[in-house]
C-alpha cells in the first residue's frame, strides 16, 4: 500500500505541475500581439505538448487514487466524510483540466475572448484545489 501511495503522490504532483504552468502559457498567449505569429505558434506548441503530457500524468494519478480507495479501502466506513469532499474536489480538478483543453482549442482557432488578467486569476484555481485536497487528506476534518 505504501508503494501505491508513494506513486499516487508523485503522479498527482506531476499532474499539478502541468495544471500550474498551462494557464501561465495562456496568460502569455493572451498577451501576444496579433502580428507576432512565430511567438503565438511557439506558445501554442508548448501548450499542446504540456496538455498532452499533463493528461498522460493524470491517468495513473487517478488510477492509483481509485486503487487506494476501492482496492485498499482508504476512505471507507464511518468518519470518512473527508473522502467524499476530496472526491468532489477531484471531479472539479478533472473538470478544470478538461476546461484547459477547451481553452487551448479556442486559442488555436483564434477565438480567445478572455484577457491575460482573467487567465492570471484562472491560474489560481489549481493552487486552491490542491491546498483543499491536501488539508482534507492530512487533517481529515470530518
């Protein structure tokens, strides 16, 4: 079980590294002048590769989490309401990840309507979600 936990933590940390950086690329993309095609294409290439890599990392993170939950039984039984809250946050994190993919498609189609300031705020969401998940898992407040 400790090996599963260790690899779960490694993959979650790696997944979040991508979720922290991808919106930062969106900030830069939103600031690219219209006549700077090479800069725009370079940032789009970086975003595509990072999204692909981050998506690959999310699969074992989620699979190992499910293994710990269903296979090992972590979070089952009375006094484990924290797990329900954590699973709700994981659903939000997966939704955030998916939404990043939709944003990238908008940038690729040159249909972005959000400012770089909006993306700066958007970039804060995974930090808050990670803090909440870590608190739930470590403190188990309910």
